[in-house]
């Protein structure tokens, strides 16, 4: 099968379009013919080697964490899916590979595609949708009447998280550039901070939750807007000891991550707030709950562009500029 292959870790390195064997379908797996795949900053970070100590990939392998397509066949233990079902998923770590013609996905990671979305729109959802759900619902317990700051509101996670937070009944603030103010307002943001004109930490205060996807400087400043007992959740790091335990990392790596996150954890504790790093995990059950919200019209995907499969490297380069509004998706069929 055709695939974009990572031959070696290299910052800004190009993926190679080549041939790879069709994936092996184990007893709990579903073989999916891929119609579309979403791009995520995580793909670039893995390619650059940022996660090679904590994720179990050995080149050559296929990147890609968002997939939508059609079931071709199922393993002997699979009960929830059958050939020709239209499905989508964020495959679990160790089983990624959406930049290809086929992928084997564990049944537990898969959900039926929302009936009101095409394949390209569906492929834009899983990673950002699950990230927003696990941050706001699972980790933060966000509820009606609370206040949440969602950084980078026009990005993939931001556009989804704003809509989910509004559905949960929260007051939503977000940061974005001048060009995207109208977009984030249309998604439901109550307070919009144009970071080119204002410093969010000087404008906002008394927030219950901050969802950070930006740099360390933004992370530090975010502490100032939280009230005592608030929660600072970061999807861009630094990883903390809780993440190390979840991943089952060895003692040495646990200590390294403890040191990396020591500064922000200490400052958070001094302000009476909690800090945690979120690395989303595959979860077909949660994806099915998101499907219900999408089919009900409560959440809509925000797409920047759809590009042909052959232009995967160019699409990754575009995503890395940080200028995309919503998701960038590659189309295979």
C-alpha cells in the first residue's frame, strides 16, 4: 500500500512516499480503508524526535493520528463493527499510521462516523475532540457557571474546545489573532483577547480552568488568571510525574519529567492552583459521545483546508506555520 514513511527522526524532515505492507489485523482489530486523515502538531513533534524517549516508535514507520474511512474486514473478536461501516478514530499509540491507504485500529478506539459529516470533516475530529473532552470533562470537570480560558481559540483543539465548553455551560474566554476574532466569536467565545493588542493576564482574573496549548511563557502567565483551587491543564507540556506513571515509563524517565515540570508545579502550588499535563488517549466510547453532539448540531468541525494525499509534506509545513484556522486534512479517496 502507498504510505508516507518516516525513515529517521529529523527536525522539519520530509516524509517519504513509498510502499509499505498492508497492516496485520489482530483478533481485536478492524482493518480500515482510509478515505481521509487529519494532521496534528503531534505528527510534527514525533517526526522531529521530541517524543522518541517516551513513545515506542522505531523508524521506518507511518505517521498520522486521525483517520476516517470504511471497514474492510474485522478480527475474530470484533463485535461492534462490520465490513462497509463508515468509521473514524484516533488510533492508540503504537498503532498509528493514518498517512496510508489502510490502517488496523483496535475496536476499542473506533466509533461510527457522524452521519452528518463527510469523510474529510470526520477525519478532522478525533484527536482534537478527545483532547477537548479529556481536558474539560474528565480532567477539569467543567460545569455550568464556571469560567474557562482556552488558548489559541482558532486552532484545531481551540475551535472544538470552545464549542464543548459552551455546551457545558461555562463562560469562555479565548486568545487569538485579529484575523480570527470573528471566527472564535461565531463558535461561542464570550471574551476574546486579541493577543496582538492585549495581554490576557492583565485583562482576565478569577478563572476556574485554563487550557494551554502554547509555549512556556504563556503557561506561566496563565497562572495569574486562575483563582485559588483553579486548574491549569497543558497539552503542550511540560510533562509531569502523573503522565510518567500513566505511560509506565522507567524510573529514570520519571525523574527527568519530574524535574522538567518542577518549576511550573511549584509556582502553581504557591498560588493554590493545580497543574497537570494532558496527553490524550484513544477512546472509542468518548468519540461516540462526541458523535452524538456533532449529529445534534451542538459542535461543528472547523476546517482550514483539504489537500490531496500526495501533498502531505506541504500540508505539514503549512500546519507548522501556526496560521491554520481549524484543521488541515489530507484526502485519499
